């Protein structure tokens, strides 16, 4: 158990450092936003590029069992989050969608990548990179389409033309640095282009900054979110995110016979706190800000205990 804490606790200590730097006013919030931009636009895309470019997929097999295991867990958790919001708490369909998003949208990039890299290693990073290749498009498209549908039901707003909606989502994905990094890495891998010399040294140094910078930046962002209400529903979403979702992914990954390292990577990713994307969706549709904010904060605060527990069971 001590080894598990040595692997997991530093992840959350770096988040705490970032939170303290802003909370104590040692650094300005603008610094956190700039650091987050650097991580999202430079460091993590380069990490994904290097991982895919140098990965050995010869023994990996089909990615479909991996995707089915993870997104099967997403479907279960999202559905229960939606039902909890609409049936147990009597909220409208828009908050129902956000309840599902808050319970099922893991912070795969800022917390998942550093965690899997530290606890599982290179094989786990390959599995997580394969997941990230489709995670953002699937989750954002699903959330946007479901929220559009809920908006029409609640407000009677005319539907946005499917082509217009699809064009906007695809344009956003095409400009996403993570998607660009994954695509460039896949291209290098397929063409067999080598990574070496001074370029490789510089790349490795930039990639080494990705994990600590990502964790500190998410801690800095927490001061902006905080606990802002809807604590009952946020507590349910927190339980679903930290306990039920990794349990569902574990069961499906075992049933589908995934390798141990891949299963560990998926379960740990499913167990990480809710990502900021829940807030972005809430902000875009102007609904459920308090729910998204409180769930992000609660899952991050409690995640050190639950993630440690999952790591102990897996390793």
C-alpha cells in the first residue's frame, strides 16, 4: 500500500500546490490560465505525439475491446447520472444531461496521463493514447447533441440544422491540439520516421514538463470552480464518477480479456476526477454551472483516496 501512495499521492500534492499558489495569492490567476494553455496546446500534444510515434502496436491487437470496455462504463455512469438529476432530484432534461456529463467525463489529459504514466508505465500510456484518440470527439459530440435535444424540449427552441451542428463540432476537433498531436504521431508511426538527435532531446525535455505542469495548472483552476451549490446532486455525481464508473470499466475490461496493463490504465483513467469539459459544456449552454463546478471540486478533493484504492486493487 505504501508504494501505491508513493505513486498516487504526489499527483494530488501537485494539484494542491497549484491550488495553494492561487489561493494564497502568491501567483495571479492569469498565470494558471497561461500554464493551462501551455499544457493543452504544447506539452500534452507533444507527449501524445511521441507516445504514438514511438509505440509498438505489434502485440496490441484491436482497439475495439479497449473502447468497448471504457465507453460501456461511460454509458452506464452517464445514464445513472442523468436519471439521478431528473428523477431523484426533479431537474429538467438539460441538468440531466449535465449530470451525466459530470459523472462520466474524466479528466483524461491533465490528471489521467500523469497518473497512468507514473503508476502503469509505457504500456499504459499507449492504451490511454488509443483511448484519447476517440475520447474527446465521442464525449463532446454526445454531450452537445444531447444538450441540443434537451434545450429543444425545455425551451421549445427550433433545432439547429444537423449539418451546421456537425460542421461546428468537426471544425473544433480539427483545430484541437490533442487531435493534431495524435494525428501527427500516427503519421510518423505509419511512415516509420525516426525521432533522434537534438530534436528528440528537445522533445523529451518539453514532454517531461507535461505531467507536473498539467497537475499544477488544474490545481490553479480549482480556485475558479469551488463549491457553488447543488451539493446533493454533485455528491451523487461524485460517487458515480469515483466509484461506479471505474467499477463498471473494470468489470467490462475483465470480461473482454484486456491485458493487465491496459485494464489498469482504463480503470485508473475512469477513476480520475471530473474534467473541466463539464464546466465548458455548462458554460456553452448557460445551465448547470454550480453542478459542474461542485462536482469538479468534490471529485478532485476526494480523488486521492479513491484513486489510491483503485491503484491498490489493480497493482
